[in-house]
């Protein structure tokens, strides 16, 4: 009887330890009921950002078998804080190409297949301001301190030109544009994709006072903690979305809401596609690095 009892105990212990080993080797998305968290920077207001991304990540989750859920903060700086605190696993961002943040190990796997973007400084078309020098000592709106192209590039240009301005953050690009329309600021730092989309949505024409050299649109990136098989599945779903009839319908619908071309999907990319961002930090004013 003791032998049988010991044998049964050994069997139960083996099953217990095998269960633990099985659990430890599950991919991260299977370990939590919520799946992986996906944080795109707040390029628009929260509602518009969510209405653009939720259908995309629902499609990607279904095609890849890897569940993604949207996690965005109140402002673009809040959303980037999630990233820096390791609270998300997938992102759509260009905020991680500074030398210190590159050490965090985030991996570029795709980017939005859109024309290059340009940092810009813009005023309303009806504004009497026609030169950058006219902005000296005036209030200029920006999305937030983390906005790499719309804030850091454009404000660096003003600093390099020795044109002092009062920096006003709007929380996101739509917020900064609202400040421009209300007269709270005289100009905005923006980028070409967002300024074009806002003008079409809101019916306000802009005058561009300055524009940077071209830069690639934002990157889709994965944390180093994401297993390779999950990353490969998610990457495949994003990249093939524009070639799948179901994916094309999703892209056409969400692109319409933000005034992007209906065929705007995603293409495979690597960190090499963002060399221009890294080069910016080599020459940027110290306060913006």
C-alpha cells in the first residue's frame, strides 16, 4: 500500500512540475488574458487615434493569432511614458532613436507605407506672418515634448536660427492646431502628413514657413521581451494587410478618417530606415536630445 501511495505521489509531482514548465514556456500573449499592449503615439485626439488603430489591431490580432490591445495615454508624452516604463510590448513611434533610448532594445519590424514626412513650421493662411523671423518672442504651439518631428525638429530649427519663441504644448497635434485657430499661438510646429490631414478635415488652409528634409513615417516596433515567433506573426499580418481583401477594407475605412490615401498600409522595415533620426540627435541642441 505504501509503495502504491508513493508511486501516486511521484506521478502527481511529475504532472505538477510539467504543468509549471509548460506555463513558463508559453508565449507572453498567452500568459495574460489581455494579450500584448500596443501603444501608438497620439498623433491626433484620443478618439480619432483610437478609431484609426482599433480596427487595425483587431485585424492583426485575428490574422496573427497574437492578441493585441490598444493602450494610449492622455497625451503623446503620457503614451511614451508607458513605453519607457516597460508597460507595453508593441508601439508605433519615432521617439526611441536617441542614443540612450536605443539601449532599451526595441526592434523596428515595419513602418507605415506613406510618403516621407517633413517637419514644418506653419501659420494659418490668413496670418500676417510670412517669415520665421516674425515669430520672435511669439507663442508657438507644439504637440508635446516627445514629438520628435513636429516639436524637436522644428524647435531645433528655431533655436539654430536664434529665433526665441514661447513654447506652448497642446497635448497632441490636434490640440496644437486648436490653439492656432483660437489665437492662443501664432504658429505651430507640425509635420507634413499631420498638417495636410488636419487641413482637409477642418477646412483651414495653412502657410508653411519652413520645412525639413524628408524623413520616414513612424515605425512599428517590438520590445525585446516579445518572442520571435509572436513578432514574426504580427509583422506578417501588418505587412500583408494591404494585399488581403479584408485588410484593404479596414485600411480604406480608417485611412479615410485621418485623410490618408485609402491604400496606406505597412511595409517591412529595419532600424536602418531611421538613420536620419539618429543623425538628428548628433547635431540637435542639448535640450532636445
